[in-house]
């Protein structure tokens, strides 16, 4: 038997935590100060009729446990502890919440989609489920998975702090602005695209996962690179060949970027230097352009980015449509 049940709670707390197991969760905005939830269930009729999420509301914290046989753990932001009985399955959850909360999801294998919401703080934890976040505004972001992929896009706000960590899942962050960021991955790939140059620190560590980053314009940054056997390439003149260890500055450093790996490759695209005035344009030499295209080609060959992602990057960097089409048509 399958059935959808609806639940609603008034929301006066500032922190909302969702505990789940395998349900796919979609989170959208609620214009009211309420939590609205639709839960798709399958199982015996009696189990479905008796189903209710377990709710705990203490102080500024509101917790919703999607599976009714899960014990709450009072300490810590997240805690595992799922006990399942019968054949009742919580398959899909459609959740609407107000803007501005400190919001967290802990799940085991379900995928999570978060659409166009503002958060004070966003914390996500998963074993194998994927996270896809397209936010309107965030002050801080913390995401941790074992094998799930992490995709984050935020084109408006500036995060004070970001920590993203995975073991074997891929990490992709697009159009993000931040003060301090830490990205850790063991064997999955890390891709940061269209990063805004005004940041304080970015620390990236991998074991065998590859790393690529592109800025929308040239940052003033101090770069520290350390790898054992990976290749490190860049469109900056100071870094043109294979490098295993070293430091260099672009402009007068206002920020620090550190990359450390065992065997992962790294590709840095620092964008172009800003135009000083209307009568001065900063044109790349043919050698610079050829080298940049080689980097794009290597990324495509290694399947670290799709043609569509390379196209978006080339548009951002100012390539003409005919140049992009000509490049991609031969790859």
C-alpha cells in the first residue's frame, strides 16, 4: 500500500534538524512561519495509518525524526541511531520551511535537494546520499558525506565560513563567495567554478582526488602547493609546468590558497586581471590562450568536467561563441 500523509507545525524555534534514513528529501520555501511536510509512505495499511514523525521541541531547537522507531540523542547537532521494524518505508519527503533558519539534515542513503532558500547556517550529513543545494543566501555551510556527491550553487550571498568534506564522492561548488573555506576529499574530485576573488583563505586537501578552480577575475592571492605525484597546472605565468611543491604570489596578496595532495592533479585558472580603465584592455598572448585551451582539453579527457561545464567556464572567461563551438566540436 502507498499513501501520502501531510503534517504541519508552527515554527518559533531558530534551529531545525531533520533525521532520516533512506528517503529522498526536497526542501522548498514556506512563506509562513510553519513547517509543512508531505511524506510518501509504503507498507501495511495499519503501519501507514499509525505513522507520525517523531517531534521534539526544546528551546530554540526543533527536531523531526522521519522514522518513528528512532531514538533521539540529546547531545550534538547530529546523531545516528536508526532502528527499523516491519516493512514501512518512508520513500519521499517534500518539506517547506521558513527562510533564515539554522537548518540541518542527517541521512544515510537518501538524496537531498534544497531550492532557493536563505539560511543562517546549513549543516548536511550523509553516508551515501547526494546533496544538491541551490541557495539564495547562507552565512555558513557545513557538508559531510562518505560516498555521496555534493553540489552547491549560491550566486548572491557571501559565506563567512564553509567546510565541505567527502571520502569518495565528488564535490562541485559554483558561483560561491566566501571568507574562509576548507575542502577535504580522499578520492573524489573537487571542482570550484566561478569563485569570487574576495576571500581570506581557502584550504584544499585531497589524497588521490583531482582539484580544479576557476576565478571570475584575477585574485590578489598567496598560493601554497604541495603534492607528491600529482600534476599542478595554471594559467598564471608563475606556474606553467609540472610542480610538486612551491609558493607564489599573484598581485599583492590579500588572501591565501593552499592545496595539498598525494597523487591528485590540480588545475588553477585565476581568471584575467581587472581592466584599469576604458582605454586599456588586458589581452592575453597567443601562448597564454593556447595553454588555457590545453588545460580545458586535459580536463575534458580526464572527464573531470562535461562539455557544458567547460562551455560555461569559457563564457565566463570572455570567449566568443564561435571560439567555444570551434573548440568543443573537435573534442
